C-alpha cells in the first residue's frame, strides 16, 4: 500500500538539511530503485521553485510499504530526523487515484 510521509521542519532548517541531504537522498534512491517511490520532494518556505536562503518548511514522500508500521519505521530512520531537521512527521495511508 502507498503511504504519505508528511514532515514539518524546525525553524531555520536549511543548514541542517544540507548536511544530512546526501544520506536522505540515498534512502529515497533505494526506494526508487525498488519501484516503491511514487514521489518525493521538499516544500519551499516561500512561493518559489528555488527558495534560496528561505529554505524549506517540510517534505512529502509517497512510497509503498507493507504496512503502516513499516512506513513509520522508515520515516523514523530518516537522516533528517536524526539531524534534527524535522519537528514533526506524520505517516498516513495514501490511496492513489490520479493519474
């Protein structure tokens, strides 16, 4: 089943994100290679494709896991969690309808 992992950043998270980004992207790439990643990306803190120093306010990952607990465990192990980037992470089942 698909699960949405919705993460909210702490204030001024940009430098924390940059430090942990390679490890974070490596885990997403593994999901992609396994055919389990639907989409992933950050939420810019301002209305801009490239927010620059404004940074990001959170992230969204939609990926396939065997269960909610597996999705939660994957989210809990995210390098951004360990680095203190996220202040809150919510994991919910997701039903893909379109496209």
